[in-house]
């Protein structure tokens, strides 16, 4: 069902989420919010590339 690339993208998004939560709770709230914005960007880029590569 899932390919290796899907797991890689989900892992990168999860790592970004965990990193942003860690930054937030260590007092670096601005940096945590910035890194938290990466999560939907990673997922959107992954969905885009998956769709583009499957069309060919």
C-alpha cells in the first residue's frame, strides 16, 4: 500500500512536528512555530511529487 518514499515523507513531517514541539516547550516559541509550518509544506510537496510522478 505505502511505498518507501511515502514512509520517508511521513517520517520527515513527523520529525519536523516533534522538533517544533521540542522547541516550543524549551522556550523557543517563535522558532517552534516556524518549524511547525514545515509540516504541511512537507506533506504538500510529497503529495505533489507523488501525483506528478504517477502521471508519467
